[in-house]
């Protein structure tokens, strides 16, 4: 290694953060091609007594360097948390599985008992999942609580391998008297599609311990969503559901709504960009009205929901004491959309419209001009009446253009502290 490279590496390593139980090389941009390049990093790992967490994010590790690091880890039996996202930038896809196998083998040899494993943003594909398969099945992962595999390009094949590994891990750990109780599962942007999602749903259903599921942007449609809905019913401690940018459509949304009836601890629902559509939104509104008592955030944006259906949803969440954010952005304009806006920005000083409002109505621009019974009918069919509008917040922002109407209600002296965001797309 050239002297300039050694000096650069030494300077980077001087920024290494050493905590009480954590050794961090996060974001140093180290290019570790071989054992020599990784020498100083390896030395720090070897010298660290009682290592519980190791951060290698934001570096690039080659096969030989991974083998050197693995050798240092073989003595770290107290290691619990591996933050190893984004650590193969610029590496050949064929190199990554080999490197992962070395690191996985070291963890198993050491007898480590992991609670967190983060391999996000490593484009290792199905072969990379195979490389960690034995680790996931081993006692080293029987204690796993958080598994993060976001943006790894697993595909359907990788999803199936992962699911089988989790199922096997649960069976083995159960036979030893301490079943796998995974709490957080993150696997967004992996092209899992229906087959991968359905395979993982079986693992979720078996574990029954999940508190957070994040699977956005996976090309899952109603078949996969239905399988996932069946699985979440068996996970009563679920708090966060993020399936953003998949295609629920009506059938998938109805299945998910039915599953949500069995859950009491959900705090965040992100079904944005999921094509829940109006019928699905109304089904979710019925669940919101009857259950989900501690819900804090709801995202149904850009789901091809009409204004009338959005009104039903908005009214259904009004009595949620812990609600902080509702996102109905991208609501499709219909006669219910202006009524939705008027209801949510209901003014305390009701009365006759002023001259400006009269002029707007003559031009067809006022909310009152579009009011019909359509939204009332939708609401009444689902047990929601028009009364009980929230008080007008003190700091209210209302911006009106011919193309969009955007409402922001900031937390203030309201009956329920709610931050609404939605845009009604209209053509004038």
C-alpha cells in the first residue's frame, strides 16, 4: 500500500467513534480491498473488549478484507448488533456473497447472540440471502429482534429463501425452549412481488411477535396483500404497518381492513400510493371508527379515493385522541372534495357569505356551490353523521388555486390534535 493511502486510512480511522459498547466506523468512506488495507480497523476490533455493536456502514469491503474482519470477530461472543448497511459500494455482485459468508461464519463461530442485523442498501440479490441463510437459522439469530434488509434486490427467490430461513429459525429456537421473537422487519424496495410476500407472510404468521412491518415498493398486489393480511392478524402487538407503493386495490384493502379489526396497538398505518380506492377507504374508515384506539398516523394518499370517501375517513378519525397526522393527499376531485375541505376547516364564525364568497359562488369556485347529498349518503351508510366538526385552529393556512386546494391544519386548540395534509386535484 502506498504511503499516501496509509496516511489517508490512518486519518479516517482517527475519526472512529468508540462508545461504551459500540465501535463505529460509520461513514468513513474506507476502501478496504485486502487484509493490509483493513489492518488498522481489524486491530481496533481485536483490542475492543466487550464489543456489543459494530458499525461498518458507509464503507466498501472486499472479500479479503471481509475475511480479515471475520477473523477478528471470531472472539467477539458478546456482539449483539451488526449495523452493516451500505458496505459493498463498487463491489462486484459475485464478491458480496463470499464476503457475507465469511462474516456470518465468524458470528456463528464466536457464539454471538444477535438482536439487530442491518444489511440494507447492499445489492446482493438472492445469492446474498443464501449467504446469510445459515446465520439466520443458527442460534446466533434465535435472539434476533430487528432484521433490516431494505433495498437489497432480493427478488422473489431471495424472499422465499429468507422466509424459509426465518421459519426454520423459529422451529429450531422453539425446540430449544426460546422461540424466535422478531419485532421489526424491514424489506422495502426488494421486488418481492406476490410470491415473495406470500412466503414471508407464512413466517410472520408463525412468529406472531412482530411490532413493525415495513415492505414498501415491492410490486405486491391483492394476492400478496391478502396473504399478508392473514399474517398480521396473528401479530397482536403490531404498531407500525408500512406497505407504501404496492397495489392493494379493493380486494386487498378489504382483506387488510378485516385484519385490522383484530389489532389494538397499531399506531402508524402507511397505505399511501396503494390504490386502496374509495370502497377500500370506506372499509378502513369503518375499522377506524370502531377500533385502532391509539392510532397516531394514517396515510392513504394517492389511492384513487374520491372526496366523498375521504370525508368518511376524515370523520372516522376525529375522535382519535392520539391522532397526529392524516395524509389524504391526491384525493380525486368530486362533489365530496369541497365538502371535505369545508368540514375540516369549519369556521366558528358561521353566517351569511360575504360579497367575495358570493362572487366565488357565481363563478363556480366556492365550496358551497358543489355541496350535494352524495357525501352525506356515503357517511350515513357507514354510521358517520355530519356533526361534530372540529374547532377552527388559531393558526390556519388556507391556500386556494385553480389547480389544487391544499389544507394544512396545525396542532392548536382543537378537540383532537390533528395535522391534516391533503390535496384535492381539480380542474376549473
